[in-house]
């Protein structure tokens, strides 16, 4: 995937959504990687999230299942405990990091995050949160971050977050979690729950 990320940056093809496009086809238009040259590819860089499950009640459930998205030359992805990373796809250097501060003491039924989603406000060219990264969390929140610096979009929900469990009758908080990337459709953010 890292080789593909660099290839997509060079070609401008991108990978702006989970699955590559709105239809989830998982196909890249980038032409730099072919059956003829795939054996000669070399690792460009390595990025480590640092997520090892420290102080996590269900450390045995910890996974890394995120599919990074590529917008411009930035890769965005999340860890199972809702730490979002923005990484330069060409150099592998971190751009920003946001920790959503999931309560690690709770025993979540699933400890996974399959990724994040990107949205650009069609009515705003520049400024805070003109481009957003959306994340669903294992503790039942929907978070909006500024794609440029990773800061919460304070105009979204309460200081950048919506509690999806509000109004839902649960025996305990870990019963409701979001593990799949939200889908943004015409200005609406759609989430599923586990």
C-alpha cells in the first residue's frame, strides 16, 4: 500500500475514500505499478503508529484494520483506539496526529477501526475545516477534524464530536461502537454501528 500511495501521488490518481471510490471498487488508475515492474518495487518508508494497546482492558482484541485514504499527497488513517494520523505519502513523515481519548479501561466488544472519511465543503475554499476528516470511534462517537491540522471542527456537534449513544438505551457504553469509516453523501455523514 505504501508503494501504491507514492504511485498515486505521482499520478494524481489518489485514493480519497475507503475502497478507493464511492462504490468501493478498490481499483487505482495509477499506472506506475504494473505486472512487469512489481518485482522491482522497493519499500519507500515505514511508519509506526506506536499503538501497542497500553492500558487497554481488551488488549487481546486490539487490531489494525484501517485502509488509509489518500488526498493530495497526504495519507489519513486511524488506529483501533481512535488515534488519527496524517502522513506525507511521499516521505512517510507525520503531518499531524489526533488522539480522540477513548477510555481504555472499558471492555469494548470489538477494538478496531477500519478507517476515516474525507469531505470538502463545496461552499468554502479555505479556512478552518473547509476539508474534514470524519472518524467513528469504538466508544460511539462521530468526530470531525480539520484535514489540514487535525484539530477538532468546533462547529460540528459539541466541540467537534457527536455522542452517537445519546438517546440509545444501553446496558453499558461498550455495547455501541463504530468500527467502519463513515460515508459522506451530499453533505450527510452516515455511520453504522457494531
